[in-house]
């Protein structure tokens, strides 16, 4: 029973965040994050067509001695470089139900340093 409530609470929080972001901004592209215990995944999604335009993840990183935060920073850099090549320079940050700290923050900050506007 608690598990169902946790899942529903996470879904509700994600929906609330996406609705707020959609109302605040007229930008179509969103940077979506998924964080597991082992990897981190990031996608830039077109809001109109719901298609993934650019993606990056920590599975493709060759250096296994990096910490998870360093891997998140590398994923942010890689994602921002791919986005800028595809002429996407402004996105809004959809962090789902994750708090803005740790790996999520590292990914966003490293994407900003490359030149992606979040």
C-alpha cells in the first residue's frame, strides 16, 4: 500500500512540475532527466511532437573509475554539445521528482558551462 502511494506521489509531483514549467515558458524543448542507482540518462524532448531530439547517458562513458557525479557532469557536457550541434540552445529543465542537488545539479551545471541555456 505504501509503495502505491509513493509511486502516485512521484507521478503527481512530476505532473505538477511539468504543468508549471509549460505555463511559465513558451519554449518547446525540455531537458528530461532519469537517474537510477547506477546510471544517469538525459534527453531533450520536443514538447510539440513528443520526440526525443538529443540524448546522452552514463552507460557510454569509458572511464569506470569516475564517480557518479563526475559521470553526470560528463553526460551534461555531451548532451549540451549534441544540442548545440542540432541548433538547440535553450531548454527548460524537467527534473521530474528529483531534488536539484547532487548528480542532477552536476548535470545541469555542466550543460550550462558548455553553453546550453537552462
